[in-house]
């Protein structure tokens, strides 16, 4: 007979105290050590060094010859032979690497490394816990069974919603009848707002089974079982099946004769189903989603996902709209790991409706977005978009970025990098122009058939830096003047760069040649040449000082910058405007040579831009917390080049603030103004008329994830007519009303009041989210103004079962792009462990 005290010495007192009693669940810090390397149940994927025998134990349990790890047993009474069988009774505890077993009675066969435990048996493995009256297990092989068992399995899954590199893309339309993108959608976490969360979060699977078969490493089968992602004892929802196999090697579950129950009410049945144990892709029918709207009626989609290969997948989207009919859609994604943007998939999307009952016609849309690395420095990009009619996006989509899109690009680009300092590309570009408002027709842009670009930068060439820009373009249009344009623009700079200052003089010669056709005026010149020298000087200085604010140390910078441009005047009124427009006046344009976009106009200039920037940097980390800028351009002579086009060359009259010798005043600041409060303000003030040309102001308060309120105002004056073009208020937020109930909403309203435009609601979103821990439900209503026609109202209703699936219409993408800082409440990580003693 073996003495029980010998075995108790093998168990450290602190470890035994942590799990004594057996009724509570394991705390996170007390997760057992790793199992044998060749066989282990390890859903957390953690690795720890093997436990070595303690020195000084007189009678350790005899190990098998092929077993490198010891086993420890503690009990009120142990009897038997160490090389044959041991029987332990009375508060038994067995510990071997990543496995701990507690029970009233336990039989152990050392030669087979097998146990048979009865009574109140509790088995703990890394990330898993099983409770049953009877467990039999071969520990080394992880093969055995448990009867009438409860189980809890905790694993880490990747957070799909909260990612450090996520950038939310939203519509930036600014016309009066289109809802604009909310301000401050993407704010870096360096400003102190909680915009990021851990990249992984815990997820659990719990339930009961009449029998659990352990079938080797990470393989278990449940018979007559329930499975849920709720905490043990909570049965808000569960999967009931006669047989369920959980494969944690592939992270997939297979269930037979399965039904999903919510609040003890069956909501779904299938004879067989497969579900993911994490967020990895799995082929199969996805949960249907539906919505209802005044435009489409009941809108039901049942997606089928096809996981073709690690870098290929497809989504088949049969969709039924009660007011319109049946539509079939598909989206195929492909990742080329050899392309520079390997994380961006190529996407091919198509939608087809053979007959729309409301439009009384066939309707379709297809989009191709493809990048391909052809090798030897050659790559290609295809961006092709087409729809069947002008109103397709307004009728078929509730996305702002699509409903306001009127120019659909159809583009092919081939690029070639012959050397590190030289790159070239050729593109062919057309547009499909959607005429959505008959009262305000959209101008059809020029087509490029083709355009060839060359950009070179050669540093330290004879003591200077050479920049070479070359471009050939053929502009095609059905009703306007056409032509070829050739641009050659070499520039030489002599940069003097120091940590405290920079001084960069630069000279260049812009040579442009035109060959025009389809002239609308007799006698107009068809061959036009333009040669203009350019000279610029860019200089800046950085001053720093240590300071403090609210008892926190900062480094404040003062960064004055001067930018001088000199370009002689040349009359260009006989050159058509192929791709040129007045550039938006902002801080980036203020430090550029040309106030026009494109090459059809090059301004004459004798001007100096002066600006100053100040930043507040965290003294410990160097992270920027606040930035303010102010700047203005001063004209030593008025600029005479305008956008006027008269084929028979005519003199140009100076316009705008340049007559007064200065530009509008620009000012901006952004950063933290109060704890957890971020502000972003930009101001463009017109001295000549004493008016604001552009104002944008936004404030975002976000004390924690899923708790945010933002407000913004936009104003833009149309520079040519001098009338307001945009005047909008935008309020959005997500706020907890109780511990589980959240309110979400957005109010975007146009204040414009002119002879043709009245104040109107652009977009309104209102709804609620209820987070029950292992499931969530969302009810969201959206009203979206249309460019022409009746506004559309859509209702979203979704039930989401955490880490399992969802039913209904999904409003997440809408909320994410409409509410800055929106957080998915049921993906928030908890500070407490899911495996807890409470």
C-alpha cells in the first residue's frame, strides 16, 4: 500500500488550494500546464515547458518507459501497486501536465496511462472543463468518454470588427441632396480615444451531453447534446443535436438532426449542418437576412458561401424583393500574394434581374476590380463598372457610396518599373455617366484612349535631385473638341536638409504640346505649344520647447514655413479644358505650384505662402496629441490665368483675392480638447467679401468603446456664383441606456434654403441594440434621401447568436460607416476571465 502523504507532497500547496473543492470553474491564471507534445487537447494554443519531478520525493509514481512526464495523485487514501493499478478514494486529485482530474474515487493503470473516475468528477484541460459522474480516459492518447457530462471550452478568436488597421470607407459626396460622410470616422488611437481593442477575444462553447467521446487530440463527439456560446447554466439559445462532432484542428463543428432553439422556442431545423468554431471560412449556406423598405418591399437574401481555395472564395446571393422580383448576385474574391497590395483582394461582382416589375425591364450590374503582377516589374489593374440604367443604384442599394455615384469608371492600367528610380504606366479610361436628375444633367467627362505616364526621381545627380514627369494623353469626346496632349516636365532641386530646418530651391521647365481636332470654331489653332519655366523655394524651421498641461509633460513645436513660387505669364485661353479644374484651396494646395488640377492651365505666379504649425507631443512617447495651423498666400503680382476657354485667344482679366494681394486665410486645428474628446476644425475666410468660403467643425466624445457621440457642421460656398453650396449638420452616436441596451442614431440635415433647394432631411438612422452576452438583437430604421424621386425608408431587424450565426438583415456595415466610433457591443472584451471561480 502506498502512503497518501507521499503523493500529497508532489502537489504544490498553492496549486491545490486554487482548485480545492471542485465546484467552481478554473481561473485564468490556474490553467494547467501543457499536455504531452504528441497528444494534447489545446484549443488555446498555448505552450509551456514540461513539468519536471520535484527533488526529494521518496516514492514517485513509476512512469512508463516512453513517457517523459510525471503524474501526481493526492487523495484521502491510495492503495495498490505502482506498476499495476492504484485506487484512490476521498477528495482525489490527479495532475499530469495539462490535465487535472478531481473526483470521489479514481482508478489508475500506469502501464496504459488510463484513469477511471467516478463521483463528482471534474476534468480540467487547457481551455476546457468537463463535469460528469463518470469519466474514463487514456491520458497520453486523449481517448476516452464521459457520461451525463457538462462541458465548457474557451478559445481565443480573432476580432473581425475591432482591428488596429481598419479604415472605414464612407461616401464623401457634398451635393445638397446627398448625405455626406460623417466627420472624424477614422481617428488614430494615439489621440487617446478608445478606437482599438485587442486583436483576439475569448469565445466559449458550453452545453450538456449524455455522452462525450474523446477521440484524440482536439477531437470530441457529443451525443444527445446541447451546444451554445452562452455561459454554463444560461440557455438563452442552444443547438440541440443527436450527434455533434467538434474538430478543433479544423475549427469546425458537424451536427446531425440539429435544431436551433432561442428562448426554448425552436427557430431552425436541419438534418445536418456544419458550423465554424472560429471565424475561418467554411463552404455552405449562410444564415438568411432580410429587410423591408418602401422602395423594395420585403427584401430576402439567402447567401451561399463557397470556400474555393485559401486565396479564392465566392458568395452566391439569390435575392427576392416582393415589389420587384427575383435577382441573382455573385461576388468572387481572389488574392494574388505576389502583388504589392497582397492584403487587398481582387473582387468580381455581378447582379442580374431578368425582369423588374416596377421598372418593367431587365436590370443588371457588374464590377471588376483586379490587380495582377505579371512579373519582370510589370503589373496590371482593371477597374470596370457598369449598370443597366441610370437609376440602378438608387433602386437596388441602400449604400450612400452607391446611391450618389454618377460616374462609373471603366479603366485598364498597365504599369512597368524598369528601375527603382523610374516608373511608367499606360491607362485606358472611360466612364458610364448616370443621369439621375433630369433637371440637373451631369456633364460627360473626356475619355482617355490612352494615357501614358512616366515619373522618374534620381537623387544626387551632379549634386542635385532630378524629378522627371512625362505624360501623353489622347482625349476623346463625342460633342466637344478632342486632341492629343504631350507634357514633359524636368525639375532640378538642391535640397539642404537638417533636423532643425530645410531649404529646397527647385527649377523646372514645363513643355506642353497640343494637337487638336473636332474644333467648333473656324480659324482656331489646332497645334498649340506652351513652354513655361518654374522656380520654387520651400523652407521650414522647427522649434521645440518643453511644457506641461494639466500636470502632464509635453513638447511643443513651432514650425514656420515659407513657400515661394515664380512662374511667368502665358495666355492659355485657346487651350481646351480636358481634365483641368480649379483646385480646392486647402493647406496641401497652398504649398503647390499650380492652383489648377491637370496640365491644361498653369498659373502665372509671383507669390509667397506663409504658414505656421504648432504641435503638442507627448513628452514620453512623442505621439502627437494636438495640432494647429494657420496660413495665407501673398501675391506680389496678380495671377492672370483663368479657366476661360476661347478658341480664338483673348486677353485674361485678373480675378479674385489676387487683386488684393492675398488669398483667403486658412486655419485649422485637430486633437484632444478635453479628456476623451477630439475636435477637428477647418476654416477658409474670404477677406475680399468678408465671408466664410468653407467651414467644417466636428466634435467627438468617446469615453469607451461602444459609447460615443459626435456632432459636425459643414459649410461650403460655391466659388463661381458666390452662393452657399453645402450647409449641413450631422449628429451621430451610440450610447448605453442600460448595461445591455444601446441606442444608435444619426441625423444628417441640409440647411440650404434657395430658390431651387429647400431645407431637407438627408439621412436619418435610429435604432436599438440589445447585448445579452451570448446573443444580440438590433432594430434599426434608415431614411435616405434620393437625388431624384421619393426618399427610401429601410428597416433592419437582426438576431445574432455570438460566434455561431445571425438571422435577419444586418445593419452593422450601415452603422459602422454612419456613426463615427461605432462599436459592436457583443464583441467587446471583458476584463474578467470566462473561466472563473464565481
